């Protein structure tokens, strides 16, 4: 055995009712890599993330077969699903500021794990807000409502919240669609830093973002892996599949 | 009437056409109809309240509220009936509100969508439509006779609670369902349990809707006559004046709604203003409860700024 895989997906099939989303996909993600998933809408990117942290099962009529292993442990057999979810930071495409104060938005996850030490929380909230490039804008109004922030700020708040439970895996689902380019670049810099501490799964519609950040990129289309390779291959003429070359070059999709 | 497809040279292209005039007319008609309906509900409301005040105000006094009826209910006050109603409503609320709200939380937040949940939902909706006299019979059979509680405040309150439960459940479910799903998912994503999600995010955001549902049922319970007539209310009873705990939970009691029925149909020679005064007090109680609830909600909002 070489280095243990962070995430290992084997023959994953998922479906909502009669509609199958993934038609049996297998891949793995290495520890501390930025792994990008690109692909057009309806290709199963979000569902894949939801299957990994098992929020997929909240949807009525959802079914899944195959295995997903996180740190070698089958997610369907983990002792505590809450620990699994705590291990995985999730950032949704549209920002969800909880109707709590900015401080409590970030302190929510530690509090949910039973941490109430005010000193620790203060430092922790500041650290997470700094990491998500939001601290300078909100440090004077931590007690105002998170939902009152602008869209881009709320998205960074969501990222801060995803970091607040010290995840080992950070899943970003099209995080940049509500943020301006400058802030996006700041967060991308943060991600490069975070890579040292955690594994990052980056679902993105911006092909160039995948190219900038990721080590490897997976092209998912209609629930199947068209191609998965290192970025040097994916974003060059060496890409094996014509659809991959067309997609990354903006000819379709 | 249609606007011409081509515009004559020199004509104002933005001139009012028949279509635009019709659109404005329709808008006016729609607005007038809706406004008229508001007037339609305000008129009876104002008439009822005005008539009650006009007829009944002469009898209302502190003494009227705090003394027992005397002289075959022709004289004296309504103390025993007023206190009876407060007890009935209070006890039934203490039973129905927690059970109803917690049950609704389970149905909306925990239960999976399967045939059983659907049957429960259907049952709740149908129970809400059962006439109060049927609940009265159920209360008589279940609480007074089968459970052996006997005719008492407890039996009557339980009957009222059973009657109000379905509506409390339905309105609470409605309030919970109005909290956006993304909030819950955001909480689950960070590893919060369902209970943590409910307590920290779902309940704070739906409390005002839940309260509204509960309060409406308080008003309904205060006004019902049939269920308590069968299970614990009596025509006449003297109790210690000025003592809020003059009733015991196993006592039978008087109630405002029933007292109103008695003084207007069963007692001859009572002052003409008496039924109106009783009705006015009953209405006042309900309004007082509503006002308390509304101010509580305002207070909640100002403190949490949802």
C-alpha cells in the first residue's frame, strides 16, 4: 500500500426516485490535494458532495449503491454520522447566512460539539473569519445579523463556518458564483494555504479556476466520468477525450 | 379595440390605446373588490363590538367582575364564571400546547415521508374539522366515565385540549415548514444533530407563527360551550371571592360561555344588560390574551431581530 487515500469512491450509483444521477463512478482523492470537479449542470457534482457527507439521504426517494470511503472508512458504516460531517466542511453555491449573529454563525459548529469556552470561541471565530478574508469587514459588528451581510460577504461567512469545525476535507460547491473576482482571488490564495492542512474538493463551473488551483481535475458529465487526470493533461492537447478538450476550451458547455 | 400594428406618421406612439385603458380599468375594479371585502368584514365586527358596549357597559365594574352571581343570577357579578373560564383555558392550554407543538416538531422535523406519516397528517386535518359537540361526547365517554375523572375542571379541560390539539399541530407544522430548508442543511453540514438544529435555528425562526396558532386556539377554547357543558361546567356555583385558587382542579365550575347562555335563555327577570355585559367580559378576556401574545411576539422580535 502506498499513501492511504483520503476519499475512495467505488462504483457509486445514486438516484432520486426513478432518475439515476451517477451511473457507477469510481475515483479517489489524495490527502492534501486540491481536486477539481468540472462539468455542466445536471451532471451530478452537487449530489456527489452530498453523498460524501451523507446529507444526500435527507432527500426523499434518494438511493445509493457502491461505496464511498473517507479515510478508509465506509461512510455508510461510520460510528457517528455527526463526526463524519464535522470532518467535512461544506460550502453551498448560494450563501446561507443562518439567522444568527455573525459571531454565532461561526461559533455554531464548535458550540454544536459542546465547546462553550468564550476565550477559545473568540479566538477561533477570529481565525476562521480571517481565513475566509472577511474579518476586516465585520470585526466591528460581530453582533449584527449574518443575514444582513451582502451576498459576497455571506458567502465568505459560509466559508468561515465551513472552516469552523476544523474539517479535514473542504468541499466548495461553486463557491465563487456570488463573489466578485477580487474576493475570489483572495479566497483562492487562502485555499492554496489551506491545502497544507486539508484536502480540498473544488466543484466549479469556472474551468480556469480548476486550472489555476487544482492538481487533478475530474470532468463529470451526465453522471459519468469522462476524464480524470492531472491538470497538465486535462488542460492540454493530451486530453484523451475530445469532449474534455472541447469543454475546457469553451467549445461547448 | 386592439392597438394598430403600424403607427401612422406623426402620431404619438405612446398614446393611450384601448388595451392600456382596459388594463387600468381592470386594476381599479380588482382593487375595489378587495377593498370592499375588507369593509364587509369590518362592518359586522364594529357592529358587534359597538352593540355589546352600548348595551352592556352600564353593568361593567370592578365589583361585577369580582363578586359571585346572587339572587338566582339576576344580581351580583360573574366572578365564579370568569374564574372558571380562566381555569378551563389555562389547564387545557397547559396540556394542549406542549403536546401539540412537540408532536408537530416530530412530524415535521423527524418523521420520514411514508404512508404512516401521511395517515397521521390526514388524521390531524380531519380531526380539526370535527364539530365540538362530538368532542364533548368523546370527553364525556373517555374522561368523565371511562377514566373515572368525573365531571370536573380537569375533565372539561382535557376535552378542550383534545379539541384544540389538531389545529395547534396543523398550525405549528405550517410555521415550521416555513423555515427554509437551506438553514437546516447548513446546520447538518457542520455536524449538528437534528435537535441542535431545531433548538438553535428552526424554533427561533418559527416561534411567532407557532404562538399565533396556539393563541387562536385559546380564544376558541374560551368560547366553546358544548364540550364543557358535558364534562364539567355547572349552571351555578358560589366560590370564595377574590381568591384565584378558589377552584380545585377536581371541582366543577361555572364558565362565561355557559353563563351567557344561562342568563339569556334560562333566567327570567334578569336585567336586560346582563347578557351583554357577560359577552363583553368574554370578548375582553379573549382580546386580552391576544394582546398579550402579540406584545410577547413583538418583544421576541425586538430581542432577536429575525
